[in-house]
C-alpha cells in the first residue's frame, strides 16, 4: 500500500476514527501516521471537520463516553501488543509513546464529539418569554409581528424563528398583528387549541381551564384542535368580525354568531358594535363607564347599532347613539334617559 498522505483515503481514516477499520488497515494507518508529521496533521484536520460540521459519514452521534473509551482503549491495547511482538526494542519505546498519544487523541475525539452532538442536535432550542404582570405589555417578535399581552399573560417563543413555521405558545390573553409570510405560517399553541394564520390581526383568550376564544379583526384565521385519540384535525375558518371558540374538553371548535363588542376593550378602551341591539349596548356602557342608562320606550332597546368608539367620553358616545336613531337623551336623577319612538 502506498502510504503517502496524498493517496491515503479519507474514508479509510474515518473508519479508523470510528473503530471500524480492520487490523491490517489499522496497522497501515499507524505506520502512515509515524512516517510524516503532516500525516498526523491531516488526521487532526479530519477529526475537526467531523466534530465541527458533521459533514462526514457517519455524522457525530450520541455516545456512552465511558463505554466508547473502554472499547477504543481495548482496540489500542490489542494493536500495541501486536506491534510489540514484531518491532525491535527501539520501536517498543516509540509504540508506548504512540499508545499514550492515541489514548489522549481518542479521549479528545469522544469528548469533543459528545459536545458537538449536544450543541448541534440535542441542545434545547433557545427560547424567550414575554410576560405581563401588572400592566399591558407590547412587544415586537423576531419576524416583525406585533403582540400585546393582557395582565397575567405569558408568551413563549424561540429567540429566532427557524424552518418553515413560526410557532409560539400563549397562556392568557393577547392581541396579534402578524407580519404576512405565505411561506411560513404563524401558529399559536394555546391550551388544547391551535391558531394558524399567514398574516392578519386577531385576539386570543386562552386561560387555563377555560374556553378558548379567537376574535378576528382583519384577514382570516384557522382555529383548530388535534384529537389525541384519532389524530384528526378539526378546524373552523374565521373571517374579520367573526369569533370562534374551543370549549373546555371539546374536540371540535365552533364559530360564534358574532364577535363581542368589547373584545379589545382591555387593549385600547374600544367598543365595536356590529348591528348590536341597544339593550346590549347600554349594558356594556353601564359596565365600562359606570353610569345608569334607561329607555323611556322599550322599543328603543330593539334598535341595532353599528359604530366603533375608542376612548370616547360617555357624553359623546350617548349623543352619537341618540343622533343615529333620532332620539333625545337627557340626564335625570344621575341617569341618562333616552326618549323617542324607537326605530
């Protein structure tokens, strides 16, 4: 065999490093290593390439370090004994030195190999958390998407989105403004539900032990649940102004008839009414503005309002409602009273 380092096959050297070379091949490689210091450098380069990039085949794999060291030690001992029988006394000293050098190299290969396996394959993905404790928290995600978390909510996500999906986990209540990317869907894991979008605005309410709600402001959203027994994915598609729910312990998400007007009040103090009866409108205004409201004629309560109010004073809100239906509003005994004949 020609032992020139230019002609030494790297695949044979790899077999040597992984302990799969035959006795004859091991002997030839040891002789080749001793022939020229550049040969040892070449083997070292091959080891580094294997450890750092995993480009060689087989790639680094999880090992029992102690067991691997014992196997390599046995192999080196057997090889050393064989050479001790055939080499002169002068070569015996060299073989002892070589044996210890090979043991050290083997330890380094195993140690660095194990580190490389952990770093490139087994190391947990680097994640981050956005937590809202005492006030609403707003942040920008790695892909440029916007998020706002209500008090007592938590969002877990990778420090950098990789692969073909942008996935986060939510516990609590949040609003999302997702940056559009048709090649990388944005997926939210929220309890037993999943929400999948390409780019849109929506709100999610997912508190432990409660029904999970999704309200869509813009675009389209898929609310889904994967059945743990059958593996089936059950879903519902929601458009702007629509709301979906996955009830506790249910397998199938459902579409709610309409989005709640106060879904985003926690975020921006807004109320958005879509053909909402004034009976419901008045109830919400009483709740958030802490005022009393009543209708002199019960037919007024049947009128349906479509309007959006954001941080408007209550006097302005009530005046808009009155003008929308040709009504009159007065304050009597600290109560706002609407007069008129209805719609």
